[in-house]
C-alpha cells in the first residue's frame, strides 16, 4: 500500500464520480484502475464485457476479490464465447 500522486483535475473527477456512484474516493480510484487495467490487457473485450466479468467474479467469490488471475481466465473464456 502506498500513496499515488494524481493531478488536481483527476482528483476532482474522482471526487465527483465517487459521490455519483456512492463509493469512497479510494474505492472509485481502485475501480477505475481495475477496469482500465483489464481493458488494456483485453482490448478485444468491451467495457460491458469487463464489467460483467467483475460482477461475475464478485458474485462467485467467497473471499474479498483478489483479482486479476480469475478475471484473466474469465476474459479468455468470454473472448472464446464472444468470437464463436
């Protein structure tokens, strides 16, 4: 865990989004980073596909969602289904 410096403009965007989506600023930043990271790793998946993977992984997890390994595997499955 650490501190990340961001621009004042991004901080304001984060504050507004966190209020709109009823998330803490940290939770909103983490959400954006998670979605952005997955979209960069899977450019063939849409934002909708990524969000569905996040919801599915969250619903299936009995522990705190730890991340990317499950989503990477799910992403491969979603691409195969989407391309078939």
